[in-house]
C-alpha cells in the first residue's frame, strides 16, 4: 500500500508504470500473454508519441490515502 500512496503524487502515467513494474518484480504477472501485454504497455508509456501516453495525459491519478 505504501507504493500506491507514493504514486498519489505522480501522474497517471507514472502511476500505471509503477504498478506494472511492481507487479512484475513481485512475480504477480504469471501468464505469458499478460507479461507481453505489460511489457507493451510499459514500452508505450516510455514513448511520448504513443496513443496510450497521450490518453493518459488527460487522466488524473488515483488518490490513495
């Protein structure tokens, strides 16, 4: 939960990136297709021209208290 609280002060893009990276590092993502989807999302979040990143720019991050 502390990781989620820290992301409350970031952008929605950074929040999603952090959550996916945490899930990967903790081994929560097990299926190959899900791992591939997470990797694709992380790549898209790094690309300023991706549709995902452009869409995420308009979203407010979730607030964890």
